[in-house]
C-alpha cells in the first residue's frame, strides 16, 4: 500500500504590534500561535504617539510568534481531493 497523502508542514511566523518595552511583557500571540521570544521581546521597532499636533516616535518592543500548519498534499502520482492514483 503506497502512501497517497504527503502533507507539507508549514511554519507561519508573525510579529506582534510594537508597544513600549515595559508593556510588552504581557503581550500574547494571536490564538494558535506560540510565542518564541521571552520577556519584553525584541527591541527592533518604533511606536508612535500623537500629542496634539505632533507625532512622536519611540523605540519599542514586539514578540515573534509562530504556528505550525499542515497543508494537505498528495504524494507524487496522486491527485484530487482523495489523492487517488492512476
């Protein structure tokens, strides 16, 4: 019995919104994602505050998150929704 289904594992990465580093400790990843950074996250971004007529930019932090996703795929020589052979 040859294998008909050869699912592909995909890693989806994303970053949370940039916020003041001191507030980023509590930041959670979206549902289904795993946080891969610790503590206050990575200080690699800037966030903006609007004060009256001015917009100020400050260094901030964000977290990196990832999610494993299985994409259904048929093995070579099989196709269709049920991965049938010839």
